[in-house]
């Protein structure tokens, strides 16, 4: 039996464990990919970033999106933030930096709320990285934690390209959403001697952002009594008017009882289930987003046997946005005693479809409110990563590395909300017949007139979130053997500390601004003074990227600066006390996680039937200790921390095999057990009650166990010569401990949350519901959701890749294509979110000595974004709508300056595809955002 070294190793330390795409030109990249894939053992892909900037990608997430089986989570501006692999969400993907753990205190983008293990990759510019590895099957030396896969980011180092080099990138970025141009740039300089090297780099971008969108926060039906012997199932997020309010019009007399069946044209049974948007609203987001990153890398190689490296990364990201959202107020509307109570809508001439979605109708006595927020967010990150590689003999090699990182996040999001005065004769004309990209909401009043006598205070919010993460770790790997056979053993220690804390001073601030009950009779800005703080909206072409009739497009905006000054906002912000639940509705608290790991790994080659069988096998062990604490509010309004701890162990075997059937045919197989630790936000103890409708509470579960998965992969390739090959992979993941959210009905009083600590909106919702139902507030039913390890989940998939030169048609012409099919099932009927059944990536390219052109199309099928139920509608899930994005990348090498200057052009989202999420049905859009097209033009110079 002949034995030889097999390649699977941790992504940071191994050069050929996955299929490599070395970008030195399009054809060169594909040739390197073909050669490397032919020699690899494990399943996976890599991109060498020597020329990552040539791809139509603005960050590392966009770059990874080119790999088969990878799907992006996108922010509302269209930029990729997080990656999902092989049918599992971003929290199932382990992201490493130079082989060490990576945690960033960011929260998932503009809408935020992420409190899990995801890493926002838009934080890292591609210019400072030279290699991205995606391991789809593990080897024992791979850090555990990624059931879906492991991504390793490897920053640039000086000996990647010996000598003295300077690279400068300068680009202008044009977006048609706001018709603005923004700067992007980077400079990287490196120098090496025989034994020492230094590399310094900095990359920055400041983007002028505007996103037009439509949001609903879900759909609901009205709460209509059906008598003592039945239950009105459904959302019940609002009440229709029981008596005719003042100024209702339509021939109705104030004070008369409302015959809902007669006015709506529906039976009461139909009307009880008729779904309309909870908050049908136009949403404008505009402002600046900036990011600056710096890299310093030192290498010392005193001998061929001894190498030292020290890598340091610092980055800072800022988002400064104004969000102006004009809401049709359905949620919480109805009769009540507060100043904001609308009296309830009267439905007139409604039409519904077979799914109970309202398709048209008039809603008399409606109300609108403007939610004007300032979004100020800063994220900082730094990481230091020393490493040593020592090979004292031909048979022994020792690798030692350490890491330490800190990250800080701060979000300030004050809101000033103005409501059309209740019972002011406002009609809403609702058209959802397919006339546009989303339902048209129009009205009989001018929403863009600050002086129409309609506007009064609704509420104010002073909400802050602070996040902190800190990681440290050390890894030791020892390899003994030669080219015939080797054994590898290692140990690892990693510690990650996370903290999410919220602060809120809304009640005190609101009392000072608009008085008791926010009536506006007193306060720093009484109702009579409101018009001087409002103005017509500054955007005159809202919705210009949408199609069809989308309803009203102009509405008022506040003078933010004048309001902040007049209300002494900063003092209330700076004195905000700790609160329960972040501004985005997520759980708050702290987690300290310590992991001890060890492994052994065997690598070898044996001959069967005259052909080589490459083997990588072994076992990884991990012991995890978790300590969590979360704040809870006592009846005296003081905040105390509840704590919990857990310990668990995992044994994770794996084997990777590659058999050379023929010189040009490879057959691969893998079997492994992997694990992912439970979501950080889900294990925090305590109750979060941030639902403005005061209908749903969410509790954490510190007893959640990790997910484990038994994985099986089989595949192979036929190599057709040159860059050409056809590859096929089939895989299956059997996941145990899949988390299911279990809901039960509890009373508000049982939650242990003091009523007077709730937001005024929640207090009004509970009071009004109590008054209309006759049930005391403490006895009102609340849906209590809590995650538990209940379910199994099975994912089956297929990946196919075809790379083909077309030189017989035109020299330099070719294509690369890959597609993924996924099927999932579970005993609970619930599924992993973010899973597209079908997805594919098509790339056509042409390249000669100076010109290169690449056209790339990425398409993802529909996917479940959030499992059912939603807003009390039992069969409703949130669904990400299928989306394809067409990008172009082109470059031209100028024939002077030693061929050191290249003109670049990238066009992203060329077909102006929106980002669309549905509330279960195609004609019930949950949200629609229009990031628009982006054009980047500039130069890349190498000296």
C-alpha cells in the first residue's frame, strides 16, 4: 500500500483543501480552479483575491455569492451582508479570520435585530484580503461551529507578492436611486527583504444612500365579536368602529351604530378574516454610509523552517440615515379613551380574494401618522492575530496562533411621530388589484401639507442600543509525517463575550414634549406649535424606480434639528435608563462562552485497483461552557439581571475520500458530524415585550442545546481538458435539535412586566382592548413565544458546475455555470429559513490581452424568511420573493506605464430588481425596497 499526504487542513493553514479560483484574469482564474479542484480531497471552493477588485463585488459577501450553494442576506440598499450556505441561515455558517474566530458587534443592517452568530461581511472591503475559503465538508482540524460550512477570510500579507509594490484603487460610485456619485478608494503598499516583510493598506468608502420602499409590518384582520360560544381566531390587531365617528361622511350619521356587514358588503364571517396591512406605509431612507478599514501585516522569516506573522485589522463603519415613514394606521386603531384613539375605521365596499386578502375598498375615518426617525449607528472593530510556523525537521511541523479582538456598536434612533387628528374625515382608498408593484393607498387629504390643521403629536421615542464583543483564543497544531503518511493533532481554546444592552427614555421625554397622555395641551412643543416644525417633503420623485400606481408619493417631514433643540433631546438621550429589549425588538443581555477543543487527524493515500484513494479522517472534540444573563424589570421599575449557565460536549468524527477513477475522472465522498451552538439571542433568559400591539411576548431559553448534524456527501468531476470540467455533488444533512418556537396563551399579568414601564403605545393598546372586551388588563391574553429543541430537519441537495471554453466560436470566449437544488423536510412542518429550492449562477466572459468583460447573473428562488405563524395568522409565513441580479464587470489595460494602469467599470443590478418579501401570498407584500442600479468606474494602478 502506497501512502501520501492528503490535503484537508484548516482553511487558514492549508493551501489546497478546497477548489481554488485564482484570479489573474478570467481564464487564468478558471484554469486555476480546474487544476485545484482536480487535486483537492474535501468539498469546497476558494477565491484568491489577487484581483478580487475586478469582480462586480463591493464587499466580501458579494464575492462569496459567486460560489455554488451560497445565498446572500441583503440590506435594504441591496448590499450583501451575510452569507447562507447549502440551505441553512447565516447563523449556521462559521466565519473565521486567518483561521481564528470572528465576532463583530454589528446587528445585520439598517433594520437590525440580529443577535445571533452571523457576521456582517459588508464590514470588510475586498481590497485588503487575498483569499476566501469556503469548506463545505469539515476535516478534524477545522474549528467546529458551522453545520452549513466554514468561511475563512485571509488578509493580505507582504510575502504574497515579494518585492516592493504599491496598488492604488480609485472609483466613483453612481446610484440611480438618488442620482448621486460617491467616492471609493484603497491603497495597499508592501515591501519585503530576504527575511522581513511589511504590508500596509487602507480602504474607504462614503456612499450617499437613498432607498424608496413600502412596508407593512405584516397583515391582520379586525377584532369582531362572534358571541360567547366562539373565538374570533386571527390577528385581531384592530377594531372597526362600533358607532359612526364624527366627520365619517358617506351619508353616515355620527353616533349611529355601524352595520359592518352592510357597509363592507361582506358577511361578518368574511370580514373577521379579511386581511389588510397593519401599517401600509411608504418608507424613505436617505443619508450617508461610510466605512474605513486599515490593515497592517508583518512577516519575519529568519529561515526556511521558521516563519512569524503578525496581522492587525482596524475598521469603523457609520450609518447616518433619516427615515421618513408615512403610515396608514391600522394596527391598534379603534375606539379608546386616549388622545391617539381613532374611533375605528368603517369598511365600505370591500372585495376579498380566495385567501381573504382585501383587493379593494374604502376605509372611512382612517388615520395616518408620520414616523420620522434619525438613525445614527457606529460600529468599530479591531483584531490582532500573531502566528508562528516552525518545521524543525522534515517530519515535524508546529503551527501556533493566537487572536484577540474587540468590537463596539452604538445605535441612536430617536423618533418623532405625528398623527392626523382622529375623526377628521380622512378616507383611505385601497387598491390591491395588481395595478402596481404593491397596493395603492390614496386619501382625500393632502399628506404633504404641514398647515392643513390635521397634525398633532402621536408619540416620541428615545431609544439606544450598545453592543460589545470581545474574543480571544489560541490554537496549536502539530503535524508528524512525510509525503507518504502524516498524523496531525491539535488543541484550541476560544472565548467569546457578547453584550447587548438597551436604553430608553421615551416616557420622560414624551411627557416633556407633549404633556400627559401626549395630548399636546402642554409641553415644549404643544399642538398649536407643530406646523412650524414641519415642512413639505424634500423628495419629489419618490417611487421613481417602481412600476405602476403605488399610491401617494409626497408627504411631510420634520425639521429634525429644530425639534432636537426645542425639546432638549440630547439631555434625555444621555440620561436614558436601561430598558428591556432593544429598539429593534431583539433580546438584550450578556453571554460568556468558553470552548476547549482537541483533535487528531490522519492523512494518507492508498491504491485500490491500480488507482489512488486519498483519505482524510479523524475526530474533533469540543467542550462548551456558556454563562448568560439578561435584564428584567421588577414592579418597582428597577432592573435586575437573571443568570443561567450550561455545559455540553461534542464528539465530531469526519472522513473525506477522493478516488481517481481515471486520469480525468474523480469520485468524492464525505461523512461527518458537525454542530452549531444555539443562537445567542435565543438563550438569553427573561421576557422581551416590544410588540407595539401588545399582543406578543418573546422569552429566551438558556437550556437550549446545540444543533448537531450528520452529513453525507458524494460527488465527482469529469475534466474535459484545459479549463473545462463538469462537476456534480449530492449532499444530505440530518439535523437534530432544530429549534421550534412554541407559542402559548398567557395573561399579561403573568409576564411580570409592570404596566407603567411599557411604551405609551402599548399602554393605549392594552387599555383600549380592555375597554372594548370588558377583560381587565392583567387578564388579557398575550401570545407567549419561547424556543425549544423539538424538531429534526433534513436537507437534501444537489450542486452542479460546468465550466466551458468557447474558443471554437471566438478565442477568449467562455462560460461558467453552477446551480443548486435543495429540498427540506421536518417533523414539525417548519423549515430552515432563507432556503431557496433552486438557485443558479451564470457567467459569460470574454478576455484578450487587454480587454476583459464578464457578465454575471445570480438567481435565487422563493424562500421562507420567517416561519409561521405571523401576526396571529396561523398559516402565514414571511417569504423572500425570487430575485435575480445581473452584473457586469469590465476592464481595459492601458498600453503604457508598463501596463500598470487598468480602467475598470462595474454595473450592478442592471435590471433594477427590487428586494421583495411577502406575507405568505403573492398579492400581500410585506416589504418592497428599491436599491436601484449602481455604476462604479475608476482606475486600478500597480507600481
